[in-house]
C-alpha cells in the first residue's frame, strides 16, 4: 500500500485544508493509507465560527483531530475506512467541573460523484474532500448524555454540605445551623413532609 500524508505545510498553519483534500491521482495504483492531523477549527463549517459541539460537550478549536484512513477507488466512487480520534471536554453531571475524554470513530464511508443524500459524500472530479466526513464522525461520537463524574463519591468539587440529607446538620457549621438563605426551601420541604 502506498502511504499518503497531508501537505507538510499544514503543520505550519498554511493551507491546512490540503491535509483533508486527497488528490485522486494518488489512488491510481491501488489503495493508500492517508494519515493526517488537523486542528478542530479546520473542521468547522465555512460559515460557522463555533466549535464542534453537541449541547455542552465540545471539541476545542485548538485541539487536534487524528485521521487514519485506507482509501480505495471502487466502482462508482471511493471508499474510506479507518479511525478518527478527537479530544473533547464537557461539564461533569454532578459538580459541573470540566471533564475531558476522547471520541474515537470507526468509519466506513463511500464518496460518489452523484451521492445519495445521507448515505454518501460528494466525490469531486479530481479530489476527495474528507472534511465533511471527519466532522460528522467526530460529532456523532461526542457524548450526548450526562457525563459521569470521574471523582469518587463524595465529589471533592462539591461545595461543603451540598451532598448532605435535608435534615442533617452542616458539619462545617459548629452550631449545626444551615445557611439562612436556604430557610425558605427548608420550610417548603418541612411542609411537604408534614402534609398527608
């Protein structure tokens, strides 16, 4: 298999899009392995300056996305199979502190000159633009549910007393008094507990 690399100038900030634009002439002798690393900012939609994001989880614009694909010309188009990896960050579901993780997408996609919408990507006459596929693969791997807290219970990031039961006195207050700002809430809780 031939080895393909993104344009070396991409590493220096010049023409980063070249690393995701594969000239079809490189595949004339058979399948190639295309390995490259791009900034997440290079995957944003042309009219969108926001990060790759799903709800509160994002791929930071300055982080790297690794692409390792086997590309092969097939009847009617191009097949791309391999792995795409990106780092993400989002808030913990318990303490809202930042949590980091890695999105790993295994892809097997087809590029065609007349793509079927939602099933294939557009193949240009002289090159394959991998950016839309890479962008969608990353977004589909971001967590959409609450992110589990990486810390043991009780979470060290919780404010003191946040985890205690409603009737349990605050351990950080020697008098056992709760913060007076919580008094209306405590009154509501007591009223609900006393009602039949």
